[in-house]
C-alpha cells in the first residue's frame, strides 16, 4: 500500500484547470492503485505562515534544541514520509503561486527532508521515488525560445535532487490563454496524458 501526498496550490479552487487536470490524474491513479491512499494538503485552507523573523527564530530555537518532533515540523515529516508526491499548481509569473514557495520553505528542514553526510555532502532524506508537478500555463513555455523563462518546474526538479527524490515529472497543458488556441482541445489532450501517466506513476 502506497501513500500519495497531494499538495494543492490551485488558488482558483474548483475553477482551476490545473486542479481539474490533477483530479483526472488522481482518479486514474486511484483505479490503478486500489489499495493506496491519497492525502491532500490544500494550501489555501492550511495557509502556512511565511518564515517571518519570529517564525524563523522559533524554528531555529526548536531545531537547535533537537526538537524535531515539534508540531512545527509536522509538514516536513509528512513530506519526507510520503511514497509519491503530486503538486498541483498553476503557472504564475513564470513559476507558481507564492503559497507553494511558503510551503516548500516550511518543509525544507535539515535532518528531516535533507541533510549532510560526514564529508559535508548534501544528502536527500525523503522516501518518495517520484514527484509530479501538474500545471497549466497561459502561454507556451516549452519552446526553444521560451523554455529558459520557465522557473517553476525547473526549481522543483532541482529541489527533488536536494530532497533525494530520484524522479521528477511535469504534466503541463500550455497555451491556454492564447486566443489563437483551442483551449478545450489542449485540455482534452492533456487529460489523455494524465490517464496514461496515472497507470505508470
Ligand atoms: C496571477 C497570475 C499570474 C500568471 N502568470 C502567468 C505567466 O507568467 N505566464 C503565463 O503563461 N501565464 C500566466 N498566467 C496564466 C495562467 O498560467 C493560466 O491561466 C493557467 O491556466 C491558470 O491555471 P488555473 O486555471 O489552474 O488557475 C497567470 C495567471 C495568474 C492569475
């Protein structure tokens, strides 16, 4: 039995196309993995507090006292212990909504999600073997001339290396706000890719 952790950063809620695509993926994944569980962390409900000075000071104090079992680190332990991770987030300002960055800062805790070996090398401590980002974008940022501007998937891919998660994948539907495109056709095609990926993820 596997535990899939679903991080929901879709700020527009049920109107979100990224969320619709993710729900389709999860529906397929549940069918393909009937004994597994999906745990959702809805960031707009959870509203994690940014690491303002006092929050960071509290975190440092707890960490220095070795209190890694404090509730402040619950999200980090949950992330570190998941078998599979799915993040749903729209493409905002060339990356993703700030609420997701706040979450990532909160779960990036030394000796929980990542650490260092005796030689000082960075070591990932997360259990998951796969992390999937599901996103939709207004423009197309997979073209040779635009791919360099995409900062969301690329940042998450780099973080996967830090966390020790060997496989990063991104399921994206692009060009959804380009008036020249058939939005429904783009979404339908992405739904098909979501179904196929759900079988093997
Ligand atoms: C605050 C905000 C910022 C956005 N920034 C970008 C952007 O930088 N590039 C882009 O192509 N689309 C951008 N978009 C468009 C969204 O990526 C696109 O509409 C996407 O499908 C929204 O996903 P959702 O339906 O899951 O909310 C932005 C939309 C919003 C609301």
